[in-house]
C-alpha cells in the first residue's frame, strides 16, 4: 500500500486510491481521529503560550492538512490491526521473555550502556554486485551474508534466526565512476525495502545533481528479506524480543554496509546517513555507534514502547495492558535499541531532524524528543503528514541543504 501511495501525486487521487482498498473498520476509525486532530490543532493555535511543546510550531488545520492526517490514520489502522493485536496464547510467552530479557540486560550491563549490546561487525565477506534496472533507473544490487547473531541467552533468538531469507543483506547502489565521491546512505521506512525506494528518496537526482554515491540497505524482514512463514520472528509488533533482535540486526547490517562503502573510497571520504520513519529510528541509533559526517532523521519514532502503546487498537487495549505488555518493562526491554539511550557521535552542527506537523503515525512529539536529546540541532517542521514526507518540497530542500552544508556533495559542480 505504501508503494502505491508514493506513486500518487494529487490529493484527490491519493484519497480515492487509498479508500478503495481499505476495510470499512479502518475508515470508521480514521474519521474521528483525524477530526480530533483538526480540533486539537485549532485549539493549540489559539493558546500558544499554554502549549506543552512550545518549540513545535502551531499549525492551522486546513482541509488539506486534515485530509493528510486522515491518510496517516488509515495506514495506522490497517497496520495496527494485524501487528498490534497479539494472540492471547502468545501473551504469556511474550511477558515471560520480557522478564527474562530485562534480567539478562541488567546483569550484562547493557541497560547502563546500550552501546555494549551492539558489537562492532566485520566488513562484508564475498559481497556480490549485479547490474539491475528499475524502470529507467540503472543501479547495482549488492548482496552479502548478514552474519548477525543475537546475543547469547537473549530470549527469542532461535525464533528470529529461523527466518532464512532474512540472513542475507540486500542493498541498492548508485555509483559514479572514477575518483571517490561522498556517500549517502538512505534507510527506508516500514513496509518499504524495494528498488522503488530509489525513486521515492529521489536518489537518482541527488546522485546526479549533488555528485554523490548512494546506497539503500534493506532493513531486516523487509523487501526480499521478508519471511513468508508465520512462525518466524516478527519485527515491529508486541513480540518485543522480535523488535530487539530486528533493530539489533538492522544496526549490524547498516554498519557492515558502511564498512563496504568506506572500502570503496579513501579514509577521508565523507559519509552521511539519512533515515525515514523506521529508517530514521535506525539512523539515530547508528549515529550513537559510528563516526559519521552527517545524519538526517525524518519523521522518526524513537520510542518503540510508545509506538506499541499509542497505536494499539482501542478494542483490545485493556486485554493487552492486563497481559502485562504495556508499561515499564516494555520501555526497559527496548532500551538496548533506543536512540534516546545513546549519545550521538556526529557533531551537533551535522545533526538534522525533520518532521510533519500533521504526522499521525510517529507524531511530532517523537521528533521533538530526539531533537531535545540531540541538543536541539537544525530542525524542519513542515506542514504535512507522515506519509507526505516523501513528496514534501520543504523536507526535500532541508535534506539537500543538510547534505551540502555538511560537505556531502556539491550542487552541479562535479
């Protein structure tokens, strides 16, 4: 559905195409939520001095903005219906795994210093590159074995490793011939991970106009790495240890891609990481583990426990809470993979955050928390939704300015 949304340009076409494919329940849930967003936005615009987050700009709820929020609400309703509705028989297992994992993390010191949870990976072995074509976009397909192994003794490891397709890393590459160029690493959002991401991120344009090389790693359980077997590990759900292993592997795989990238140039080749949504979460986490020249995080959720609590369907929230799947332990078990628990190694002037004021999936407050944790770097609050980030012009300009100001490419000068 996200791939389909990205191809739609006019607001009318967006709404018609999405509505045609959504269940009635999602439509009914999305209407009051988006209307409520409009009302709350209007009230906040009238009393700015009493707002909880005064640094986030107020936004007047125009019909177009409320419609954009409605699209976000629809996507949330569809995704939450499956991933955030755990089977009752799984609840006890998940609760037991959470308790065991928290005890393990505390004993190993991972909660005090989450960077210790993430071992430094070796450079990729036997990487394979093949020429490929997506429409008119020529690119290289990079693959290699992930080599990721969950920490010993952490619950859910065997289940996670059972996803065979996930054990191989995929990435889509645009390279210039000749002398080394700066690199841009683009990390996709939830439900993405296909070659079409090259167009969504406008990578051919950045490759051409800024003169940069670009690589799109595919995150675990996405694109060609997605498992079709229901008993394999689940990523981004109430199966919390699946979240921990998935984000741990995402960091491992991205860092191995960074090793490959650095091997294509010299020691001084600048490298930037840009992440969107789930990719923003991973980018912010990687920024606490790697020395990068620039990091740009877009429409991020940076608190996985909050994601679960905020988006759980209302009709099962009481049961989920009674099962012990919400609360302090949910926050603690995710700490080892939390961007808010690590200090960025990227200089302040090269950290960048952008977020949509009508974002109903991550919400602006998530970007605000990262912005505060990052010591208030350059930020762009655009008038638009979460999904709208992929075609918002102000966000596009912000990304390009972030890259060029950090020495990652130069407009039309190569």
